[in-house]
């Protein structure tokens, strides 16, 4: 049976995002999955943040290296939920011709929102750049010859612009995924999707709690917090009491 390898961006400042995403994958998946958080402490001396806003801004490009340049893997930012079986995304590799090194949703947009993470300690400018959000969901062909340059030394030496634009690849080595596998909440028109990406801020932040598709995120959170017969609200209250309301 195929084992789906999924690397997920993990930032300790919004750790709940990783766990909600993982819950959504687990409850929809029809095959075994391996969920690997790209957490800074697991990557030795490699600096996955540098000039980026997320702790995994650069470490996502190490995925072929972390897989020993063998087989396939999926990368997803943590601020997402899936609403369908992740194996559907995994099976997109069957449609990729031999020369494709990655597959992704090729967004072409300029943001309508100059700020992201509004109302939190993470609030910052939301900068436009070419191929924005292309790197937020990637189906990696880890064994592709072009991806074998992605060593820690190489990635550590390259700028965010170079990496986010996939400039170590030629354009004909970049395949397209169906757009429903990276629906940008607040940027794309409201629509159904297989994967909702809360790119401006997860619904766990007050400012975004009622965004389109937020019910998928809140639902995954509630189901992740179930503990025996306790209602989720009771579980959350007890946890907050244990850690002093932090």
C-alpha cells in the first residue's frame, strides 16, 4: 500500500495550525500517511526562517534532501485544511510526465490585503511577488535530477526570491495542480475546494474567525480536541487552567 509522505510547515508561534491541518488529513485519508512537521529544532543548524515570516520559509526546499532524493513527497503550509482524501493530490503524480520536477497550483494574482495576521503579534506587511503562493503546496518529485541541487548548503545560500520562484528549474519542469488543491481564502473568490489555505491568517485568529471556509478549520480543531466524553470546550478550559490561561 502506498504510504503518502507529507511535510508540513510548523511555526511554534501558531502551533495549533499544524495540528488542525494534521487532523483534517487524518480524518479524510483512505491510505496510511506520514506527517512530518518541518520544525526548526529538527533540522540542526539549518536556518529555515532567515528573512521570511514563517519558521519554515526555507526548509521546505530541503524536502528532496530529507527524502534522500528518492520517491515523492507533498509539502503543505500549516495554515490549511483539506476537505477531501489527500490521496487524490498524491495521485496527481500519475499524470506528470517524466521531466516534471514539481507540481503546484500556479496562482497569478496581486493581493487585495496589504497586511496579514492582523491583530496578532505576527502582524506584518503582505508583500506581492511573482509566483506568490506557488510554494505553499508542492508535490515533489524528489528523485528528479534537477532537484538534487537542493542540499542544505545550496538552499542556505539562495535568496527567498530565487527559491519561491523555483528558479533552479526551467518552466517546463513545473507541472500544474488543479486549483482546488490550494484555494486562497480572502484572495480567491469563494468556492468549493479540496484544500483551503488561510494565507492571511488562520481562523484561530479573531480577525479571520468568520472567513469563508472557516467552518472547516473550526470543525477540525473541535474534533482534534475531543477527549473521551468531555466536550471540546471543557477540554480547552482545563488545558488553559493547567498552563495559566496562556
